[in-house]
C-alpha cells in the first residue's frame, strides 16, 4: 500500500458541498491499495503512520507521533498514487488494486489506524471529493508498506 501523509492544521473532505469528514490538527492521509496488497500491509502501514515522529516537540524538533499529540487523521482513497508516468503524457493506473479490493483495503487501513488509538475521519471511496487542508510546515511524506 502507498500513502501520501501531510501534517495539517486542519483538513476536510466535501462531497456535493457537504462535509463528510474533517479534522483539526493531525494528518491528511491519501492512501492507495496496489494490486496484490494484503490486509497485513494495510495494518503495517497504519502502525507506521500512527507512530511516525513528524510533529514538533517542545524544542521544535520533529520528535512526536500522531499518538503522542492526540491528533486526528483524515483518510482519503487516492488510486492515482498508483500512477505510472514512465511512458507518454497520460499516466497509467493498472498497478492499483481493482475497485472492490481497493475499497476493502482502504476500509481495513482506516480501521487499523483507529485500532492504533487514532481518531479517524474518512472520505468516501470512489466519490468525486473536494479536499481542503492547511499543510503544517509544510510536511509531506511518501510511505509504502
């Protein structure tokens, strides 16, 4: 699985103008299930993200995790993280998991993250979403499991 993690002051996702998920300080997580990914990989990714030390401590160093800060996570499915841009001008997405499998692993990842003790808000798999955020830092990290 792949994720693009952004430390945020706030983030929200809207569908047809209605807010379906929002958080204050924490992490905006765009997540993509790749073909062949497993539940174990979703769980590993969730644990790594929950414990990743990218929040500032009292000395201003990135030394605290999402668990340490008590921040939330807004998890949004993002199949375009599977983009293959090696040929031509149009990305290919064949490396992404099929939709049913991608949705199952997306939901499993969200539950695994919540199981780590993180308050999780979600977008809606496959929907046309409008995502807004204030990137804090900015801190943006690509992670795979």
